[in-house]
């Protein structure tokens, strides 16, 4: 096995694919919701047998497999993500495993993106003949789980966390990356106090080849998908779609439930297309404004990712220290029924 550098890979095509289901009636090809296992990457044609030698590690990595200085422990259910122990230091890492044939596509976003404090990067990359292993610093839970366990996040704490999420997204957009599958569970805590967030990886990110961010592939989690992706338009703005998803994440943090909910996909997509939702009670005027600036049905009317950081809600004075009091457990999708609010014209910061 060799250690791969993060030099820009050559000859990697952009992830712009035409959808097989552009019909509004059928809806787009969407990724499964958070409660379902994420799909595994397709295996390479010839799996290797398990062995202590890294280059002959099995494509179905077993628990306690030795990989150079690491031991891979149990995987997360339904995923190719493993706990990994670095034997010389005893430090635990998270290891994500991909087919080696996907190495260029997996590594290209990291090669494009400069280091940022709120975007996780692999601490080590090992490339074998059949598998690619990327090692990340261990996280301390994800934001989806925090919201689920505590029902919602108080506004002062949500402001602190959301500012970090917006900074990560702005950094990606400014350097030509569209995240596409942006949602709460993709932001993980980098410290045990759960005050610092990082984007856990750049899986599914699309590397843009120029200033045009138009995408054809309709690829998203149902709860976070933007109305333009559900339309019959042949293309949509990838950056604006990311901003919509970030708005869904903010709403969910503050309300404890998604802005658009229904057990039937057809009804859910209908609510998203209409773009009507009921704002949570008790929010400050700037917070309500921020949500409205992100969850606008027309993509061109949404704030840009860098513009989010200039919004008054994030530029106000100091906020109180985050509280970590745990409240009664409630799943994120649960909550009061949604009520449609009147639509109307408003300025960016109304």
C-alpha cells in the first residue's frame, strides 16, 4: 500500500449527471432520509482476501482488521465507516473505506479546497490495490442527534453553531465546491463540549469547472431538497440548492421538526414546491428573517452563502454561552402540524 497525497487529481470528470427522472410527478432521484442506512459504495470487480498485508485487505473489511499502524474496529451499521485505533499512539480515528477505483473522485474535492477550521480533512490516506482508506479525527456526535435528543436548540446556541455551518458552506462555494447533500447529520462536533462544528467530509461534493454552478443531477435527501430540484427545469443552481438545505437545517434546529413533513413523498414534495411553512414561535425578528432569506422558493432570491455571514442575526452583539441541558427525547421529524403562512413580498432583511 502507498500513502496518497492530496495533489489535484488529473482527468476527473465533474459530477454533473443528467437525471433519469426529471418529471415533477415522479420526483427526483433522492437519497434516503437520515433514518435509513446510507448506501454503500459499489465494490470493485475483484474483492481481495483478508490479510494483515494492507494491499490485500478484504473489500468487506472485517472487525479488528490490521491496516498498517491501524486496527479497524466495528463499522457503523449499514455503512463503510469504521472506528480505527492507531496502535502506536492509542488515538481513535474514523476510517471511511471506498473502492480504489473511486480514489480520484473522492480526493479531488480535498485537493481543490484550502484548509478551513470548519471542514474536516483526512489526517491520513492509504491506497491499496482494491480499497481506499481515509482516516479522520474522531468526532463527538453529530448535529442531527443533538437536535433529536434535545428537541430543539435554544436560539443563542443555534446562532453560534449555525455561524460555523454557514462559514463552512461559504468556504466551499468560494472555492468551487457544491455540497449537494447538505443536512444536519453531516455536521459533527470536533470537541467533547460540543461547541465546535465541522463538516464531516466532502462526500457527494461537486467540483465546479468554472463560474457556472448549474447542475443536472437531482440528488438530495427528501427533507432537505429544494423546490427547484422538484420542478421540470432541466438544470438548477447547485449553490442556491445548498442554501435552501442550510435553511432547512436552521429551521429544524430552532423548531425541533422539519419545515416540510409528510409520510407520503408525493405530499411532502407538494409542500416543498409550495414553499409555505410556519415559523417557530418565540424567535427573535432577526432569526425569523434569516429563515425567510434562506427558504425562498425562487433560488435567485435567496442569500448567497457568503451573504449569510453578513446577515444581522449573525452580526449582532455577543450571545450567551451555549447550554447543554438535555431535554426529553423527540425525533427530529416529530412536532406540531405545519400551518401555511401567508406569502408576500419582502426585502432581504425584512
